């Protein structure tokens, strides 16, 4: 199970809550992989989690990007490119490969997501923290 850690909080409740939700969905995948280790077929549920993750990620990115525009965030183009790259990576997941080797492919997806999300929060998202807070984004 993957858990949210206080060190990743930006101090912006709306964003922190959304980041927590992304981690919860990613954690669902981790729990599912544990079930697969006991021989359960997790394909359908894994596809559901990937879809939920995609949908919530799009929602979260749109939320941030609207604020970038409103507040004229200096690094918005680079940040949006990172968002677009993640969505492209998620969309090109080969679900047939998931069905063929659920544990191996699931672990690969999980590792990618954990690395990306925590690196993005602690690297890129920190860059807008002060601007958002100064402008009363809660």
C-alpha cells in the first residue's frame, strides 16, 4: 500500500486533496497486485483502476492548468507539457500485456506512477506553491 506523506503537502488544501486522491488510486493498484500474487485474476479491476486514474488525472491537471492561466504562472508551458506527457504515457498502456502477465506489468505501471507523481509534486508543483498561496488559492 502506498500512503500519502506530509512532506508532499504544498499547503494548498484543494491541490493537496487532489494529490491524495491520486495516491489513493495508485494505492488501489498496489493492493490489487497483492491479490494477484495469490493467484487472483485482476485484469478487469486493473483496467478499472487505470481508467479511474486517467479520469482523475485529467480532472486534476485541468484544475491546475486553469489556475496557471488565471494567475499567469511563469512555468505553465513546461508544466502543462509534463501533464500532457503523463496522459500520453497512461493512454498508450498496452492492456493486452496486462492480461498476459498481470503482476509484472502491474508492477511496472505502479513503479512508473509512484515515481512520476512524487517527483512531479516535489519538483514541478512546488514551483507554483507560493504563487497560489499568495493569491489565496486554498
